[in-house]
C-alpha cells in the first residue's frame, strides 16, 4: 500500500475486529436478539458496519478520481493523519448515541438472509475491496482528498480510514457494554 498511514489504520481496524470477535460476540446466545431495549442486535450491528464500509467504498470509487487533480495541487502541504472520536464526543455532549443515516441502517429480517458468519465474511470482503481500491493512492494525495462530511470536519482520505476504525470500535464498546449489562 502506498500510504503507510492508511495501511496503519487498516491494521488497527483488523486488530480491533480480531479482539472483538475473540471476546465478545461469541458469548451471545441469540445474535439476532436486541442487545438492549431499542438497540440493534449483534447481527444488525455487524451488518451496519458492512454497510458503512460498502457505502464509503462505493462513494470513494467515484469521488477519488474526481478529487485527485485537486489533491495534486496541494500534495506538498501538510495534512493530518488521524481524527478525533466524533462518535464518543457526540455521545458525551448529547447523552445519547449518534443516529445512523438511512443508508447504513441495517434492514429488517437479516436473520432470514444471512448468518453471523456470512456477515463477518461480507465485512472482511468489503474491507479487502476497499484496501485494494486504495492500494495505489499515494499518501501525499490521500492527505488532500477531503470528503464532504461536516460532522467530521471534512476529513481527508487518511482520516476517513481512521474514522472507520473509530466507528467500529465505538460499536464494539457499546456491544460490550450492553453484553455486560445483559449477562450479569
């Protein structure tokens, strides 16, 4: 991968998943049962993560080639490689979790279409596809391809991959919290 920073964020993402899979969701008796009143099930949460990566990947497939010429104009300027936890900040400021946009809300009746194992495979597949699509993007360009996300303060491509890792960890922490509450 041409961008060490992007590669580093993908490594973090994969390590977080490995840790979560080995400790948390295995203990869930029914992965399709809501983890807490008004909350998603483990299966829905994992599918939400699939949708997040998928929507970002599809958007980026179109967006990066369009923005590349503009990024070239700034390639010698400084850029950030990390981003703050906007999900944690929102939760702390508003005393509730951020609502998901409709594009990444898991559909109903997922259990009729997929097993948890299949959803995990989908998540890994979407992530691998995204990694392949970003493989040749130079870090100096990735740092200047800015995404139209005002909530995250218009992050660059590198920050977006970090934000994917932060987003997943946010959901993993919520799931652990709900699981500890349920299985006391």
